[in-house]
């Protein structure tokens, strides 16, 4: 019985082989084409994988370059901000110094004005007829009025 089944299977295989014999060149070409399409780097999935790997490497290089540019920009920005803060502090100091100098000049002018006012509003001396008598202003007092700190 096994031999009969084997003979039937062999007969079937011969029949199928006889039917496929004219198609064998086409089948072989299809198998070779499929192998070439799959494994050759110029076509097929291998080519797509190769291109994807190249694109990935290019994106990675661009990302590294962009990161370097960003780090350089950050360093430049930090340096410029430090310089700007330093310049702003110097400007605040200069303004404070000018305010102090201006306040000192105003105080000096007020002191001078007080002395001049004392000289001008000083009660004049009167003679026996109750007429005002001219008198000279003390030069040291006048000098002090015009130049109080010197």
C-alpha cells in the first residue's frame, strides 16, 4: 500500500514536472530576479535601507553641527550679557557719581547764596541824621561767599 501511494505521488510529480517544464526558465528568472531585487544594493529593500542609513548619518551630523552652533551662540550670548551687565553697573556708578557731584555743587551754591544774602541784607550803618552810610564789604567775607571751599 505504501508503495502504491508512493507510485501515485511519483506519477503526480512527473505530471506536474511535465506541465511545469516549459515554465522552468520563467520560474528560474523570477527566482533570480527576486534574489537580485532583495539583495543588490542598487535596487530593492537593501538600497532603501542603505539610503535610510545614509540619511540617518547625515541628520546625526547636522544635529551635532547644530548643537555646536547653539553652544557657540549660548557662549557668545552669555559673554555679551556679562559685558552688558558690567557696562550697566558702570553707568549706574557714573550716574551716582554725577548725582553726588551735582548735589555737592548745589550745596556749595546754596552756601554761597546764604553768605551773599547775609552781605546784601546786612543792616546798614546810619549816621547822626539817620542816613545810611556806605561801608566796604570785607574782602575775605566776599571771597568766602564766591568760593566757599577754597
